[in-house]
C-alpha cells in the first residue's frame, strides 16, 4: 500500500469519527452555556425576590429586570442553536439509518445466495470429490484453501449482519432520544419566549412608575451622582498620595507626579499584570455586570448622563471578594456611603474593590491571586454590588476588558 493511498484511506476513514466527536463537543458546550444562563436568571430572580419594592428601590428593580431580559434572550438564542444542532444530527442519523438498512439488505441477500450455493454442494462427499478430482497436489491444496476461506467468509458475513443490526438498533435508540430532547427544547423555547413578554410588561410598569414621579427620581439620581463623585475624588486623592510616597525614593529630577516609581521587582509585577489583560479572574464568583464603565445615558432619563469610573458587579448577599492578581495591599479606606474600599497595588497598576462590609487583609500585606480579601455589603433595598475599578497610575481603565470573558 502506497503512502498516498494510506493517507487517503486514513483521512476518509477517520472523518466520520472526527465529525461525531465535533458534534458531541458542540452539544456539550451548548448544554453548558444553557445551564450557566439558567443559573444567572435564577440568581437575578433571587435578588428580585429579596429587593424591597419601595420608590427608591424601583431603579434597582428596573436594572435587574432589564438584565434578566438580556440573559433570557441569550438563553433563547442558545436554545435555538441547540434545536438546530439536534435537527442536523437527526437528519444525519436518518440518512445513516437508510444507508445501514440498505447495507443490511445487501448483506442478507448476499448471505442468502451463499447459503443456497452451499446447500447445492452441501454433502461431504461433494467436497471430497471436489478435492480428489484435482489434477495435481498444488490444485488440491488451492481448493482446500478455497473451501476454508469460503467457510470463513460465511462466518464473517453472518457476524457482519449481526454487527449491522446492532448498529441500527443503537442508531434508532439515539434517534428517539434526540427527538425527545428536541421536543423538550422546543417546550423550553416556548416557555422562555412567554416569560420574556411577561418581564417586558413588568419592566414597562416599573418605567411608568418611575416616570410618573420624575422629579423625585431625578433628585435621587443627582444625589447619588454627587455621592459617587465624592467617593471617586477620595479614591483619586488616595492614589495621588500613594504615588507621592512611592516617589520619595528617587531624585526630584526623576519624579513624575502622576506615575508610581517602580523598583525592578515592581516592573516585573506590572508586566505580568499587563500580560493578563482579558484573563483576570472575576473578583466575585457569581456575578454579572449591572452597570458598565464610562459615560453613558441613564437607562430611563435619556437626557441625564452618568459616569462610572469602574463597573458594578451584582452578586448574592454575603459573597466573598477575591483578589484578581497578586500584589500588595496599598490602602484600606472606610468611605462614608461607600463602606470599605481595598486598594491593591500591582507594580504601577491598581485594582480597587469598593462596598465591602468585611475586610480580611491589612495594609502592606502581600496577597495572592484569588485570595479572599473580604465580603460584599448589601444595601437597604436588598442590592448587593461590588464596585470594581482598575487603574494604571492615575488613568482609569475599563475593568471589563481585563476580566475573563464569561
């Protein structure tokens, strides 16, 4: 067998197995995604059930409903992909069933012919006559070999028929399971579609409630913005003081007002942190981004702009907070209206964890990646959010770009 022929044989021989493996991998990935989305919806439902439905809590309720609709839309899209995938599998398996049935019919027909031929020459005397009528020993030997191979071939044909029957039975069973799974997915799809309509109606009711008391809510929003600006200013002051302290180690001519002085060890740490952009673990395990980074229009009052210097991660009450990277605790600050804030330094990068009710680390302590540093606080409206920021020196960065994609 030439190398070229062997390559072609192996390639086409392995294609069905590789295709099946790819299909199974995709199916498992889709199932895993569906489970993760369902868990996130359950988490939001839990938060909604605990939220106090007061006027001041209406905005938080709106955000949670909005997030749930977004997640449910992703779930519906994922269900549709699962259904399409199963449809393709069912179609392929139906075709395979037809092919196997045809192969089985052909094998049975060939076997029947063989049996008839064998019946016509069934007697031992006939076989002996066939051997002894040979003109030479070599011909007798070849005839004996033929009879032996013929008997072996009959046995192999019988085994092949049994094998095809078993394959067909397995395939039929898989088809039935896939059809049942597809019907279940269709039911889930219809249920989720109906739930989205209900949630959109609920969202509209909350929006109308807020708009009816526009003056009240605008006053609350502006008060919250002032409070957030005060917290941001306090954090900026803490960073500026830390930079000034760091730069005392170098000559005045080498000092930079807005940049940390880095030792060789600090440079290595900063490079490692930078190399992990997009791969940092989340500071809370079960969470979703409830408010994004940067300047944006308010969800309801479009003429009002809000500014976030970090992201808000909505999570469950009493959730633990983890350091996203190794580094030294620079500062722990109790900020009125913001609870405890922990600043961790990674060379000239900072990760900042706000709204902690408990803190388990001390200033100057070296922490490892994924080390527990505290617990998130829950407000009077039942909302549990970690305020997470990332800085490079005094420059505010979008934390979402630094965390692992979920």
